[in-house]
């Protein structure tokens, strides 16, 4: 029961911060929704697939039989560590971006964030997404979850590459210097 509650709380807290922050930005006439940097339909399907995969993880911890096999205790432990760490990266990354956060490429001018987690990874939030997806795959041991997770990770890597091109155009040498100092993921 404690495991189920803990697994459920992480996405609820993150989504509350994410959408609560979006509402705050809208009140200041800032649109959190940027332009999809890749094909619009693929972009949004992958974003909603993340929510679906998180839902699968939550349901599985509450005993819904979504697995072909039951993960051993040690693998569930690894999965829970990845889950919590991934949401930690997501939450700290979102808060660190503050008003520069967008879902997609910004339509207006933003600031290049290089402090906090961004001094260790240019994409800590994507790293957090990848960790939560891997956690779900390991916890459920479901081949359909594996396929959906692989789709999300491949698409989000393409998004990262497209966003890097946007950042290079917008921030020029400042971004190029940042890329020389800090790796894409870790």
C-alpha cells in the first residue's frame, strides 16, 4: 500500500506543479505551449503516451494485472529508485526553468538556463522522463509497455535534437559554449 501511494504521489505532484505553473504563466500572458519542434501529431502522441505509461505504472502498483510476469523484488526496487529519481529531475528541472519553460519551442524570447541541474545536463527533464519510462518497463515487464516506452524515448530524443537547433539559432555562441561545457544528457 505504501509503495502504491508513493508511486501515485510523484506524478500527481509533478503534474500539479507543471499545470499550476502553466496557469500562473497564463495569468502573466505567457503561453506555456510552444511550437512542436517535430511533426505536431507525433509530438503530442508522444507527450500523451508519457501520461499513459505513468498511468500503467500507477495502476500496476495498485495491483491491476498489467504484466505477463511479476518483477522480482530487487527489480521493483531498482524501478522505484528510477521512478523517484526521474520525478526529482522533472520537478527540479521544471522549477529551474521558471518562466522559460515551454512544452515545445518557445514562440517568444526566453532565457538560456545554465545553472542548477542545467550545469550538469542540458536536458535533465528529458532524462527524468527517460528514467520514469524505464522504471515503468522494469516494474511491469510488459512487452507493450516496452514498445510504447521505446517510441517515447526515440521521439523525445528527436525533440531534443530539434530543440538544440532552435537554441543554437536563438542563442548562438552562448549556446555553443554551453554545449561544449555540458553534455546533452549526463
